[in-house]
C-alpha cells in the first residue's frame, strides 16, 4: 500500500460545510477506485484541509497528483497544496484485530 497526504493551507471549515464539500467531491474519489485509490480520509483542522489517501501503488498515486491537479486545487482553494508520499508496509487494524504486512495478515 502507498499513502499520500495532501495538505492545503486554508481556514478550518465548520463541520456542516466540511461534510457538504466532502459529499460533493466524493464521486470523484469513488471513481478513482478503478485507478488504484483504496480509501480517502478528508481532513479539516486548524492546520488546514486536505486528505489522507491510501493507494494500491506509488505509480497510481503519482499519476493523480499532476501539475494540472495542483493548479485545479490552487484555483479551488486559493492556496497551493503540498503532497507528501509514504510507503506503507505495516497496518495495525484494531477493527478486525489484525496486523497486515504488505497486505497480508500476520
């Protein structure tokens, strides 16, 4: 698995506005399932907005975060996003009581 964290410097939104914006954009990210996006967690806090994205590969993630994407985000939010990439080899899943190493249960 591969993780990308997108941060956009912006004011924290009220809860209802954050949920409304997320619901509006969710179909875009649902469609990205066919291109390797496994999950997206929307972020809304004092440090800004953005998301935590779980991708099936680094290539899939990097294919999404293009210069055109960056321009669209800057136009939409009035600030340039930053993307930080991480390999993710181990996941502790307390909901299922399992630890996954490279996608396999241990």
